[in-house]
C-alpha cells in the first residue's frame, strides 16, 4: 500500500461510523471516540453529544456550553448553568430531544410538575380546571386566581381584579371569553351584536327603543311601565291646559 492510499484510509477511519482500533483514529471529529466491543469498534460521539452527519458531534442535553448557540442542534434547548438543557415547560426523554410537557405521557401528576397548574389526567399532562393551555404552559381563565394582569393574558380583554381574572370595563363574560358590552365604543351596529337588542347609538353600544338596561343586558320595557309613563304624560298635559300653558292641540 502506497503512502497516499494509507493516508486516505486513515482519514476515512476518522469519520463517524468507520472502523477504528483506538481513539487516535477518530481525532478529526471533535467529541468522538473509538467505541464498541473488541474487534467491532467504530468512531462514535461521546456521551452527551450526538452525530450530525458523519463529520461532527454536536452538543446534546447535558453537554457543556457557553451560550444558546452551542445547544441549537436540539430543538427547544438552551444553555443554562453552562450546560445544555431543555427550556422551561419542556423535558428531555433523551440526549437529543426536548419534548413539551403538556400533552406528554404521564403516570402521575409529579410527571407534569415542571408546568405550573397542570395535572396528569387520562395518561397525559393537561391544565387543571380554571386554566387553559397557552402553547406550552397553563394560564388562568375567567374567575381563576391571579396576582397581576399578566396572569389573565390568556383571555382577551380580561384583567386581574381582587385577585380574580375578570372582564375589563364595558366587557361581559360569556363562558370563557369577554365580549363587547353596553357602554363600549362602537363604529356600527355590528359591533354591538353580542348583547341582544342593542344598537350603536352616538358611537356607544346602547339598548334599542323599547328596551332598558338591566345589568349587562337589554330587557324589554314592561307594558305596565309604558302605561304608567303615558298616564303621567297625560296628567301633566291636562294640568297645563287648566293653567292656560298649553292648547288642546299641543297635548
């Protein structure tokens, strides 16, 4: 074997997966070593590193790092305390992966403990009652406990009031959402359709004719109320006639 062919063979042996006898055969690939059983050894990535093709070993979970870029080959991994680890709300089932805790398989709530307000139910991690999943963590819904407005951000137009998530002023709770309510600014009637019998009047959602505001709703004016208003109006006009302040045609 000529020197050139010998050199080519040695260089090939430096690649991951190629046969080797000692670690010296694998020196061209950083973080690689000659591993396996005697007579059946190959160049492989050392513990905490994973293969990237046949010419590189990249950092996996637990490998040393100086910044997040060192851990970028594992999706959802970050550099924390000088080691590659899974970012919050994720866990590592293997050296080369970080999986979301929510919806992952579990046998007990302890398996879901890295996501606050989650529990193990029907074999997977889910948000507990009064919380909803927001990508990878659990956020409070209307009526749940909170300490600031950020704790209610899962619901649009909600705020933290008296340590509970509630709809902001002029919005009304409808199941788990806050809908536009009476008194809220509007551009047209379509903006007020969440409240039955309301219209956009003077750029404000208000009850239409024949309906009065009752709490957050528009309720029909009772016939008794209409009658009593009419009687008062007639009596007022009759008194005005007697005092000569009005004519019969004006009543």
